[in-house]
C-alpha cells in the first residue's frame, strides 16, 4: 500500500529490512506543510508490509524521535521478531538512532 508511494525497499532479509523514504510523496505535503514529518501510523504500516502481516492490535508503540524526509531520501532500518500472535519491531535511522519501537498484535 505505501511501497512505491512513501518508500522503496532497498534490501530485505529474515527479520530485517532497509527502506528509503520518498521525499516527493504527497503525504509530506499534508503532514505538515512547511515542516514535513513522517506520520507515525505510516511507520507502523511499513512494518506490517515488510513483515507481510496484518494488524490485529497495538500493544505498545513509542515514537522516540521524529522521522524527517531528506532530499537524498532518508534511510530507515526495520528489525523485527515474530512470536505467535505478536511482533516486536524497532525502527532505526541510518546512523543507528532508534526512532520507533512497537509491539504489534499480528
């Protein structure tokens, strides 16, 4: 749903993926005009798409730092583990900064 519209996948492995945000995405024109920020809900949706899972519930989501688009295309690294009915996901900026952590019901 968001791949190709907000991000492109650079690489994907078992339990991890690297994506590049597309700064020209219309999402940034609306969120927020003059100061674009990646909406938190899109970070969750990207995780679900990368894992190939559907959201059944959100147990704990923390957005630690804002994810800003850059002209070069901000790169994010997703790491996850899936056990039974939950997925633990961490999202990092390319410099290793944690920007989001979530426990999702899947």
